[in-house]
C-alpha cells in the first residue's frame, strides 16, 4: 500500500508538467439516440444515455454561474459552488448508475436464457417496475429492490457472469468519462460521476450477506476452482485502478484549478511530442465469468484530425490462463465528417467490431450512427453488449 501511495504522489507531482491541451476541445453536448427513446422498455443504454445528458446540464449550469465567481478572492465561493454541484450530481448520478447497474444484471440473465427476470422490493419481495426502482433510487437511505431470475441448472460460469455484470456497467461509465477527458471535453462536474462509479467496486466487495453480488461473485469463482480470488484482492485492485488512472489524476488537478483559478475545463494528463499528444493511461478492473481482469487503455491525438486508443485487458485473478484481449481504435475527422472504428480481439474466434460515423450539419448540430458486431468471443462484448449485435442512430446539439 505504501508503494501505491508513493506512485500516486509522484504522479500528482508531475501534473504541472503533463497537463495538456488536446487539440480541438469539445463543447458541452446534449445527445439523443434511438435507445434513449425506448421509454416503454428502457435498457441499460437508455439510462446511461440520459445520465450523460443530465451531467451535460450540470456542466452548462456550473459554467453559467462560474462567471460570477472569478478572481483569486472568490476561492471560498467557488469551493462552495463546487460542493453544491457535486452533491446534487451525486444524488442524480446515484439514481441513474444504480438503475443501470441492476438493469445490466437482468440483461445478462436474459443473455444466458433465464426466465422470470424481474425486480422485487427488498422489504416485502413484491415485484416492482424499473421505473419504480429508478425513482426510489434517489433516496440514499435505502436499496430500492433486488433483481431476480430463474434458470434450471445454470452453470457457475453463467451465475458469475450475471453477478458481475452490474459492476461492469459502473466501470464502463467511469471509463467513458476518462475518454471524454482525453478527447478534450473534460469538465469539473465529471468529478462526482467518475468517483461514484470508479469506486463502486470498493464498497461492492465490502458488503456481505445473501444479497451481496460481490460476495456471491467471489464465491462462484472459488467454486470454479480459483481459490486465489478474495474480496480483499478485488477491492485492492479496484482501489489501485482508480488511484493510478488518468481520469482520477486529471480530475484531482482540475479540482485545484477550479478552486484556485476558476478554470472548469479539466485537461488530460499526458505528454506532447510535436503534434502528437500521448495521454496518461486509464486502468479499469472488470469482472468476467471466470476471472477478474485489468484493462490498461491509452489514448493519443494527432492535431485535430485523428484520435487513437490502445488497450490490453489481462486476467489477474481467477482463470489467469485465459487469453488477454487487445483493442485498437481510431477516430478520424475529415472536414465535417468524423468516422471511427474499434477492434477487440481475444485471439480466439471472431473479433468484436465497433464502428461509428458522425456528420456535422451546422456548428452546433450533428447526426450519426454507431453499430457493433461480434459473436461473444471477447470479454468486452459480454460486458458491454450482453444482448448481442446492434446499432443506434443519434443526434447531438453542442453548446
């Protein structure tokens, strides 16, 4: 632990050197996609999409007020304003993240062919809708309900997959914020959703009892013969992943910049070499059906034209003999058109493919489409897209 703290302090000491402006910073954006229109049958992506837009509104709101609190003599006021926005953001993000968390459990259960997938109240076991769950999630003092499913003779691997999928969605939210910062759209209001989701895995595995998914997940991996897995080891891995991630370090520096100088934009940490910016890596702990893996992903930008992502996802606990996964992605801007693709390979079977295209129709308006395909051969596909291949169109308005 001392070594971890030393690394964190050393990393923070270099923030002044490595805080970089990524070419072409993005503006605040409200995005609507086809998944977000499914109010009758909301999915995980439904709640993640609306959560993203709520956070964009927090960003717009804080920027609108920040002009009233400029100057070095307004530090205490800026601290108070940041505290107020962070507190409100935590309440809102907790509701969205918790609902997406449990919806992900249920989507994983459907993916393994389970029946009777539903939510039930913890107090009286009565069935509840996802909307009831969502609105009651704004109450910090209680857990709205529990997910349920039935599958006769479900394997240990399948049960572990369902148990771990909720936390993976929290990690996905934090990872998206880390990428947002690297792409030049980081903002101090990202602090609450990032820490809430990035540290979810710490409290998750400290809870005990029959309804603890963390405890059940560890028990299921042990029953598969992976006796080296423990709640303590997974908690440590989650804590290290947070403390050494570029998103955490950038937000720590951004908090100081906002209070001291009133700068709300959060700059990514990295190194500029000519026209290329190399960003500090993001570390993410993932729960897979037979192992706990660590993804180290690094972003790079060339001018305002291309943005690259490289990642290696290696099992560290459980079935460590499983193949690592490699990810390579690129986004290219060609005048008003931005196209992107990502490929993730597990070195067995067909890789996972993701592609997107976005057309800027005006200075503040764009439309686009994103599609993905795989045959469930990668850990990434199982975690991020349990219901299989698909596509979604979107519109985006920038402020």
